[in-house]
C-alpha cells in the first residue's frame, strides 16, 4: 500500500510548518503549496489523499481553488478541509458552497487538526509519546525572557515549568539542553499549546507550567530528541 499524501496549502509559512509538525508522527507524505494556483498544479500531479487549504491567499484564494478541484472529475473525490482565521457563519456557508468536506478555524489546535485528518485517513497518529526529562530551559514570551525547567519531552514538544499566567497560542522561543549530548543546547520555536499555570490549572499532577508545540526545530536537535525518546521508551 502506498503512503498517503496530504497537501497543505497556506501562504503563511508559519502555519505550513505548524501543520507539518502536527503530522510528524504519522506515516504520511506531506506536500505543500503557497497559493491556489500551486495547489491545483500539485493536486493534478500528485493526486493527494487529503487537502488542508487556507481560505485567504493572494491570487486564487482557497474557495476558488476548492470549487475548481471539486469541478474536476479527476480531483473531485479528494477531501478538502478549509482553514479560516475568522470562523464566521458566512465563511462556513461559503466553504459549503465551494464544496469543501470540512472546516477548521485558526489558531489551529493540534488535537482538532489531527482529529479532522483522521476522519479521512485512519493512519493519522494523534498523540506524541512523551518521556520524563528535566533540564534548564530559557524561553521568551511576548519579548520577555524567562527561565524554567522541562518536565517531559516528545518529538513534537515540551512541557515547561512557569508559575505566572501564560496565554495559549502565544509564540515562544526556547533554549533547552539536549539529552545525551554532553549538555549541548538547542533553540526551538513553538506555540503554547495548553496552559497549566496560575488560574488555569488543568493537571494537578504536573507543576505549574505550559505545554509547547514545536513549530521550528533544527534537524540535529530533532534527531537527538527522537533517539532519546525512543531509547527511554524502550526502557520503560
């Protein structure tokens, strides 16, 4: 059986990288496009099994692209999930008229994104395996640098201690010691996926802090984390 293909279409690179990161653990081949025109070309050439498409893009927007896909006999059966930064009723109605199969609002929630993907592809893995890992972490939120410790680590993110309130979906830049590399540090960019801080305690078994979803991380660091997680998992 061939590897399923998912086409991600968005003119903002940050959202493309975020969605790619969500799919990191799933056995799928990820394709990307930054415009409706490029999405059509890619869809015709690659015949993806699922498409996530932003509504608002320069040139051919997502709605026009979706309608064109659905009008093409070769491409009409490909599920299309439209992604909007508004989520207004008129957006939903416009997406339905364009023929989309589902709808997702920004900011994109990882679990919801993967749940939507799994509706159409049962190979989607919705959960990272996390292992305990304590190390100093320096992180920057809203231009302010702070310090804490990691509690657990996965290929897709890290949980960081922090007592002060943190808003979900906030961009964060981290510097954290790499496991099993003689204390070498790595930098990563991410977003606050969920908050467990003052006034928002959701898991009392964890210290106050927040979970980070990586959006950009060096390949060397990604490989080191993967090796550490798999090695630790094998010993658990």
